[in-house]
């Protein structure tokens, strides 16, 4: 009976150790950098790391009202990784030897501004990034190369899938109304140093008015000079492009 107990205990201990080993292997974190068809698995894990991201909110100051916070879109993720490339085999390292070879690969990515994909197993950290900075050096005469790599998220600029011009393959610009064109022209004229009255006149003249509408505009100017328009009157153009005051067409 004692023999069976010993065999059972031995089997149980063996099974427990196997399960513990499997659990440790399954919980292992790996840091992988991929770029230009190459892959670097960092040989020694970090003691810690922090992935940061925020929102691009903006504070504005309104006279007589104070400060207001305007909502912004999410910003870019940043992460800093610090460890070392071992010059020899260590029990805790995935590999060792040729530390400068690994460092040179990453430095080449940085110089060529390669898009790098970072992946940390067992976490949600996985995104494309660019190498902001990469510093390396030796400390203790062991030949190990210590490094710090700063990464910032990289987002590709997408093209809005709207209708494109058949000839130029460029997205069509939305058509502007007369007032929108006039406003843009006015802003350009003021920026270019034109006096306000001249800027307004030129803006109206270059905003796509038809000859007929220009004629109605002259009528409006004449009526205004003669006192034909009072405060509170509604003026404008109807659907036919005819000038009107308070809904009445002026000819």
C-alpha cells in the first residue's frame, strides 16, 4: 500500500510541475518589432512599460464668458521600451550573442523612417509606429548593449471614398454658394492688404454673379442711396435671380 501511495504521490507531483511549467510558458510576454520584411523579437523582457494615449482637446477663451474645453479626437499612442541585447547566452534571455547586429537592424529602420509594427503578446498593444528615437550603449564591460527605443503611433492618411473626377482622378470639390465664395474672396482680399470697402467690392465682383444679378445689385445700391430701403427690410434674390425687397421684385 505504501508503494502505491509513493507512486501516486510521485505522479501527482510530476503532473503539478508540468501544469505549472505550462502555465509559466503560456503567460510569457514577448515583444516583437516588424518592419521591411524583417522581425526582431526583443531578447530580454522589460521590467515595466507604459503605453500612453490621450485626446487632442483644446481650450478656448471667449471674452466675457471664460474658458471652454472643446472636444478633440483621440491622439497618437506612445510607448518607451528599455532593456538590453545580451552579448552571451543567459537563462532568462531568448537568445544571446551579436548584440550590435540587432541594434544595427533597428537603427537602420530608424534612419530609413520605416513603418514598424509593435506587438506585445498577451496584451491589446499592437499598432503601427515610427521610431522617434533610439539610444544604445554599454555599461558594465559585459558586452551587453543597453537600449531605449521611443515609438509613436503611425496612422496612414486615407482617401475619402467619394466620387472622383474621371480625368484627373481627384475628388470633386463641393460647390460653393455665392455667399461662401464672397466670404472666401473677402478674406483673401483683406489678407492681401486691401482696404475693407475695396475688399468687399472686389469680393462681390469675383464671386460668380451673373450680369443680370450684377444689374440687380446696382439697383439695390441705387435704391439704398435714395432711401428706398429702411431698417428691418428684407432684401435678396428670388429663385429667378431677381432682386427683391420684402418679397417684392424691384426692376
